[in-house]
């Protein structure tokens, strides 16, 4: 191990400089079956989680939305319908394969006239201060090396009165659910990944990355430290997933 700062890659400890490339490898591997695996491993419930987050965002016609770690564009597509032709959705991802798949999906659906695309690093956004009315990141923050930098960048690019939403796997709130979730995550999920994508290791990383992600209270404190006000947490499916929301004054 070098003298550089270290971070988590699942249960491994790696140099910060190494994590981004390893995460990129995970998503390059699973991009073609990403949507199918989301449906299988969540039994389709991920669609309800995302719908709740979009409703909580309170986006209106004419607004500008930044969607980080967009993946295949589930949130971006919903936001595009809400902001209408007078609004704009900026769909981003650090991974080119995921971003291309999301762009193709939106265009194939006959949408995208008010969507633009950018390959960006959430820790160093190439947008001016006070640009967006809403900034979101769904199931992407746990893959960011320095989460506090990404949260600070989300705060910076929001206009006063804007809000940020983080939809992410979190920590189940009851002991029986935690026990059942551990069995599913470490025994079922990697095998499902092997069967569907031929990649067991990437889905083992997924399970591990969820366990080392900050819990609900810690992430709320991180958002407050990044400058957000009135931070709240909404647990879904017993805390397996949570939506964190904060506002910029």
C-alpha cells in the first residue's frame, strides 16, 4: 500500500486513486444487463423507490435538474417529463458505457429533447455555481471515493432554494430484517449476478459497498456539513433504502 489516502472498495482498503478505475470496471462489466439485474435483485421495487424520490424532489415545469450517476436514466427520464420543454435535465455519469446506454434508452423512447448528457466526476462538477434547481444521485453515492466532496459540489451548483436528494441503499432498521438481508446480499445476489451477467464479483462488491456506506444518521450529518439545511431522511422498505434530502438556503 502506498502513502496515499485510502478508501473502501467493498470490504477492501485501496488507494483513493485506485477506486475510480475499479468502480469503472464493475459498471463496464454489468452495463448491458444493468436494468434486468435491477429488476431481478429488487423484485421490481427499485421502480417504486425511484418514483418516491422523484415525487419528493418536487420538480416543476421550467426547472433545471442535475442527475448524477444517472446510469440508464430512470430518474432523468422522469424529470424530463416534469420540467417540460421549457426546462432542462442534465444526465451525467462518470462511466461512459452506462451514460451511453442511458442516452440510447431515452432517445429510443422518443424523449430527450430537453435532456443533455455529460460524462462527469461527481467530486468535481464542471458547472457554474447556482445553476440547478434540483440535484439528485440515485444508487451512486456509495461508489464515490470522497463522498463529502460530491455533496459539497451538489450544494455549490444548486441555486438558493434548490434541493438535493440522495437515493441510496442504507441500513435496515430492525435486527430480523438485517439478518435476512445479509443472507440475501452475500449468498443470493452474487449467484444471481453470475447467472445473469456472468459476473459474480461485481455483485459481491455491490453487497460489500452497501455495508460500508454511511448509515442514515451519518449521511444526514454529512449533508449538513456540506452546507445543506433542513436535512431529512425517508426510510423505504425497512431502511434497506433511504432517501436523504437537503436544501440550499
